[in-house]
C-alpha cells in the first residue's frame, strides 16, 4: 500500500509542469472582424480552464496517495468507511521535499475556484454582431496581419492530452495494484471509488484537449489561408470610381465578400470545439477547516443586510457561482471525511 501510495503522490509533482506554455494563447482583442476575435476569446477561456483543471487533477491524485499512505499505518482509518482529511500544505511540503537541488518553498498553490465540481461554458456570445457589413478593406488588412503565426496553443493542448493519457494509465495501474493488495474494507472501497472518479476526469480532460487542439489547428489553417489569399481575391489596394465600370465592385465590398466566405470556415472550427468543460472530482483536498470556512462565508453572504441594489445583485451572483462548489465540498466531506 505504501509503495503504491508513494507513486500516486509523485504524480502530483507534474501539477505545474505546463506553466511555461500558459502564455502561448491567441490574443486578438482589438480586431474589427468579430468571429475570429470572439473565437480567440473562447480559445483563451478554454486554455485557462484546462490549466486549472490540470492542476486540480494532479493535486487530487497526490492527495489520494497521501490518504492511502496514512491508511497503511493507521488501522483505525483503514477499517473505517472514511479516509480522513489532510491539509494541502502537507502534500505541498512532501513534493518540495522530493525535488532535487534548490527546491522552491511551494509548488502547488490552492485548488481552483471550480474545484471539486464546476463547469466552464465555451460558447460564442449572443450579444455580438457577427456580420462583416461594416468592415473596411483597411481594417481587414490590419486584422489579418495580426493573426498569430505560431503553433503554441495547439501544441499546448496536444501535449496536455498526451500527458493525460499517461496519467490515466498510471492511475488505472496503481488502482489495480491496490485492488490486489491485502487491503480490504470500507476505506479500501472508498479509495477505489475516488480513483475511478479521478480516472474518469483524466480521460474526459484528455479528450477535451485533443478536440481543442484539432480545432485550434483548423483555426490556424483558416487564418493562414486568409493571409495568403486576401490581397489576391479582395484586391484591397485597388480603388477609384473605375472599379464600378468594370463591374468589379469596391475594395470594401470585395473585402466583405472575402470575410463572409472565411466566416463559413471559422464557424466549422466552432462546430469542432467542445462547448463546455466539466470538473467533477471527489474532493479529497477538502478538510474540516476549509469546509467550515466555506460554509461560514456562504452563510454571511446569504444573511447580511442588502443595503443597496448593487450588494443585492453582487450577493446573488456570488451565491449562484459558489453554492454549487459548496455542495461539492459537502459531498466530499460526506463521502471521504
């Protein structure tokens, strides 16, 4: 048990492994062309969600290892239906101690605001005008010149997917090793239940990253096509009244026709993308103290006097976001102690 648990703890050391790739996002905030601009925002939101889910997953795996390890030396816990709780700082300290050389003082941080149960919606906004009828040729030239040329974000998602497949194999293998060990009883069953749930989250995130990587690759193909064909097809530098006489339209009209054609391909990119990312972890990082603090804060927000319309709206929005997470904390306490 201790050997398998130690291997699970080591898996948590990969939690911050992809931090250096986090800056490779698509940034198109100032473009006039609505659809690629809004798609880039969805990509960035997905990138941030993957980043935090990745860290939550690895911390959860490491905590599973610590809890199982403690059960191997605490027979009172091993025979009870609950695994007990351990502060995340203890896992962090353990990982720091495993690092060679001049290790940092901390590597994990805190769980995300979606831990252990949360959902990120990845849909285009409805309150945006996606037509290209007001875009000029000059604006389109600026937008297309600003399209990113690197593959950083695409590589990020594909690398994460590959790493998650490896993590899924490791979690499954260690779960089987535990099943074949002499450890039996309610706590052992709870540990298997938690590992199965973690495994499901790992495989879901891997599939999500694979689809996002494919969508981003297609997005880049479309932007590359725009960059290569815009001047030839839209002829944005050709102007003057003589354009009307040869039925060629204007630079702006040709530009808008070009953008409308490209928008069809951008919508296909959007159709390729998953529309949400769901995190549904066991909640092994929850402790008695963190649950009590969360409950006290929720009670305070519910009951404090609403002295203004702003405070009423703010508290309602806070509760709508955090109460589902609180329920996840409470579920974790009930299931795993």
